C-alpha cells in the first residue's frame, strides 16, 4: 500500500497519508504547513 510519512527529528510522525491509488498524491498545500511546523533539525 503506497504511503507517505513526515517524521520529525524526534521520531514523531507529523503527517501520514495512505492511498491505495499510487497516482493520487497529496497537494503541496497539505504538506507545506506540516513541514513549517517542524522544528529545524540538523540535515542528514
């Protein structure tokens, strides 16, 4: 099952999206606010 997760540097899942249709993807307007709320971490 296709899934997309945003996981913070503290290991907490900040966003989860699962859709059986891999061609349907979340709109950036859904993901950007989640990313903006995450604390800045050290890049990998």
